[in-house]
C-alpha cells in the first residue's frame, strides 16, 4: 500500500496515485509483494499503452480551468468589494 504521506503531497504526479491505488491495490488480496508488484507493473504497462495524446490532455486542462473560472464568478469570488 502507498505510504499515507504520498497521498497528501501537492505534486503533479499525485494524480497518478488515485487510479493506481484503485486498479491495483483497492480490495485486493495479493498473497505477497511479488504478485502485488506484478499487478502494479501490468497496470503501468496498460496505462502507458493507452496514453492520451498531449493535445487532448491540454484541451481537457483548459476546459477544466474555464469551468473553475465560471464557477468562481457565479459564487462572487471574482467580484471586487465596493467601498461604502
């Protein structure tokens, strides 16, 4: 299992730990570390073989940023306070 400190790091690679944990470690009952390591390697090979194109990833990031920006405006986070 991943060390608890690895789950709280504000690190770009942190996004990879969630799927890794979900697909290889969650609800698993590996008899030993050798089998667990094989499953981890199988998942990483699958993920690398099915990687998305960088342009698609960039477009998805832009869309998420646009949505976050819109949500902030709706909540009034972008409004400047008015002087009384």
